């Protein structure tokens, strides 16, 4: 991939070029390896790097990323260390209480902005209140001294973020939102390299009007860069042969042009595939008898067709036979439960979710531990996102694949039902019972009286996981049963539910639209969608975070337009809690709703509107 490394270095050294480079490529292209190599090659110029992981909650958390980047930058600039050291003891409070914009500004933007700029680039004056003059001056001197020493390697400092697509969780990508809204505020001598798979939402957000001049996107398509990709595979094949130079028969076969052509055809440009081929070849050579020579025919047997998907299929066939999961119901249930879970599930939770005995689950996981590893925390992880995507057909054309290794989560209604019950049970057993909100207490009573909630489910998800996942799983059940509709209604009338989803209103709006047909006879979905419409029009989804008081005030104002007697008790409790939450906070009115009713503190820009005979 030297051609890509050269492309990145040329971009980094172009002080007048785009400040962010987005590299998009398919799974297995080697994006993470490229990011790591860029970091190694850049040396001290690489200020910080962050690797996102879909199955690691902290590595996809934008707050944790900001803290990590800030720490790495403080290591590069000793003068920044003292400033950030003061915040170390407040780390937990920062993560829990401050929003991402504040974190980004205090820990990254202000210290960097105070540095001024390196020689050869227009001076960026420190913001008035960004940092104290003495600390800012020291940082600026360090930056200038370092760039004077760069000589021919002068260029911009580098922040690297790998696998941005894997930061998505619960239909949202807060890390992407942070990058799209805030990273353009970084000083112009900072360059940001991002790698990601090709996903529409990333392309859309990083090509918007507000960032179009900030981001340059390069799609590393194997058709566009066919010659370069083929040369890369050929180079890797030569490298691989050199590893076995002490085994003449292997070396000779791998160096043969016919073998290299075959490897290129089978790999389809996937370096993840080549990595597994290397592992498989080493394993075969470790088992072979001395008398058995390596041949071209043996090479063909070790190379499954179809790129990385072919490798997954071969692995599963080896474990479960030609008919795949169709004749292994227990295995299918376990894999479906793992993939359906929004967080890596505990092995003990899989007993209820998959309806398979624990001993059988452990046997299954032991068999496919290479694809679904268990770790010290007793949770089961998906080793690479491409595996779950291949199984579910997300981004892979499997229309002609009848191997029995396809999973369709959309039809797994019973599985979604068990997840929804697990989420509801977790809410009942959570600290929600100590909530100060009347709506929460009533919601818990409603959930406790539900016929679907019983002692069979012993799962205790965290409150965050339960609230973030329950609507997704309820939608997956199709909500045909009245008891499932009652669970949805109870959750939607819980004030704490909206506290947990306040920074996720766009995804929440999408989920409510999906719930609307099933809950059409209840007022709650229409009312919430109306409130979210006001948020979208007056506050805007483009902002990274909506202040809770803004949403709750809108919710209460919408309540004024509805007859109280027509609303169910649960909904009235929610709206009263919304009023009590919003009325004591300072609120600036937006467009056509009035934050005047019941407020005890300052109100700005009151706009009147008619409610019956009253204004």
C-alpha cells in the first residue's frame, strides 16, 4: 500500500490542501494497517491516533476519544501537560456531566488554538479566552521550534481516527456528529486523517455544506485502483514467500507467476483474506508430514473462492457441514442472539435469549471462538464487523448464495421479543425505582403488571442499554401483541427514557415513525413526533446536542394544545414531569412556542399564540 502512504504524506505536507482526508474502502482492504503505518512513519508529527471498535463501548464513545486524544497531545507538548493535568482528577465528572462540544473545546481546541501556528503558515491568533497567556506562549514556542527542526519534512501535525463506521451504535454515530460539527474548528496546522468503510451516512455528513471545504474524500475502489491493488497483492505474495525461504518447495510455488495470479483472483483485493491465508498456510505446514511436498494443487485447496466472504463460508462449513446453520438450530439461535444484541452479550444472558442450554452454548462458542471470541469479562464479541455484515447480507451480495449461512434478523420476531422483555425486566430491576419522576414510577408499575414479564428472564442490562435498545427490539417484534404495545407505551411515557435519549433525537424520531402504525390508537406517538418536529424546525438536528430543557419545554407546550381529559394517565404524568423539569431553567424561545407558562426564572423573546380563548 505504498501508493496510499505516499498519497497521504503528500496531502499532509500540502499546507493549503484540505484539512481532513477521508479514506473509504471495503472491509478487509487494510485500512487499520494503513492508519497504523501512517502513524509509525509520521513519527512525532502524528500527534494522536484513535481506533474505533464496534464491539468496544469505550472505543466508540466520543467523550473517551476526546480524553484519549487530549492525553496523547499533552504527551507531545509538555507545556500542555500541566494544563490538562489539572483536569485529570475531574475525568469521571467531565465524561458524565459535560457535553461533547464543551469537552472538545476545553481539552482539544483551546490548547491547540493557543499555540499560534508553525512557520510558513498564516498565523492563527489565540482566541481571547482560550488559555492564559503564559501557557499559550510556551505551547506556541514549542510548536515553532519543532517545525524549524522538521526541515524537508515540514507539514501539518496529524490526528488519525481509524474505522469511523465502527463507532455507530443504536443507529447513531456520535463520533461522526462530533467530527462533522467541531473538527473544522481545529487550527489549520492540524490535519485529520479518517478511515472508514463506504457508508452513505458518513459520506452525507462529511460532504455537507458546512464541511465540504474541510473534507476531501478518496474512495479506494478496487476497480478505480485495480493496477495498484494487484501490485500490492503481488508484493505481499513475494513477501509471504520470503517467510518460507527455508522450505524450498513452498518458496518455489509461492513465487510462481501462476500462483500469484491465483492468489490475486481469490483475494479480490482483501488483505484480511490474505492474512487468514497466511495463518492457514502456516497451520497446514505445521501439520504436514516431511514426505509431503507443497504443490500448486495444495495451494488451490488452501485458497477459498469469493474473497473474505468465501473465507467465512469455508470456516463455517468446516464447523457445521455443507448445509450450514439450517441443520444446526441451536447454533443459529446463539449466533442470531449475539448479532442481534446491541452490546456484546454475557454468556449467561444467551441462555434466555437463544433458548439454548448453557453447556451447549459453551460448546458452540468453543467451536467458533475464532469468529466469536469470549473474553475475560464473560462477554461474547464479534471479532470483525465484516463477519456479522456478511452473515446478514449488509453490503454483500448474497442473492445467489444458498449455503445456509444467511441470517435474516428482520424475521426473528421471537428473538426480538425476548430482547424486549429482557430490556423491560432490566428497567424494573434498575435504579429507576428510585426516580424522582412520577412518570417513571407509573411506567414501572405498568411494566410490572404486564403479562409478558415473568421470572423466566434473569437478565439485568444496564439502564443505558435497556433504554437505548428497547424500541429497536419492539419494532423487530412487529408489535402484534397487545402486551408488547403496552410495554412500548409505558417506556414512551417515562421521563428518564427521554433523559437517556435526549442527544439521540434523530434516531428516536425514526423509531417513533416505525411505532406509529402499531400505536395509532394512542396519543403518545403523535404528540412526541409533533414535539420532535418542533425540535427539528426550531432547534435543529444539525446541532450536536439539544438542551434537555428545550425539548421538555416544547413537549409541555404541545400538551397545552391537547385536551387533558383525552390523554391517558401515563402521558399526563410524563407531560407534567416535562413541565417541572423545564420551568425552572433559563430558556430562549424558538419560533412558534412560548416558554412562558409556569416559569420562575428569566424568559427571553416571548411569542404569544392562541389556545382557545386564552393567549
